């Protein structure tokens, strides 16, 4: 079985590997395999078997499977936070408007040529 430990989970492998192979006999409960690998259950936010999300408590794995485990993560693209993305897009549009004096459109913001200010409608 191919195993991929994403993020900091490679720390729990004895050799600190993020990708490696493990051989299992027959079907094994995923939670038992995770314990055998030494990865704390609380550190796993996402588990996937053959690139399909599974619940570690109920999933079963076989030797031919591919297992991906990921910890909780933070951060991400501003688009994940629409309010913040809107403010950032507005600031960027205002900068373009002040610097060029030309039309600047971004996320609903329009640059008014006459006032060199931005608004959602001129």
C-alpha cells in the first residue's frame, strides 16, 4: 500500500518520510493502521483511500490501496473569505485608479475618471 503523510505528519514516521509503502495482509481497519504508523488520530483532519475521502473510524484498506492523510491546515486564498477579498480588491482598484487615472475594474469596483476615486457605481 502506498502511504502519503501530508504536512507535518511525516514527523511521526520513524524515518521522517512523507511517502512510503506498507504491506498489509487482507483487509485492515484504517484506524488500526494509523495507530500502527504512530500517527495520532487527533492530528488527522482528512483521510483518503484511492483519492476518495473516507472516515478513518469506519474505512477498511487493502494492500493495493493508496492512503493519503492530512493534518488540519490554515491559510488559503483570499477568495475563501469574500469580505476580505472584496476589501483587498477595492484597495487594489483604488491604487490602480490613483496611479494611472484610467479605468480600473476589479470585483465590482469601477474607477471614475473625473474624481479618480472608486465606488461600486460611478
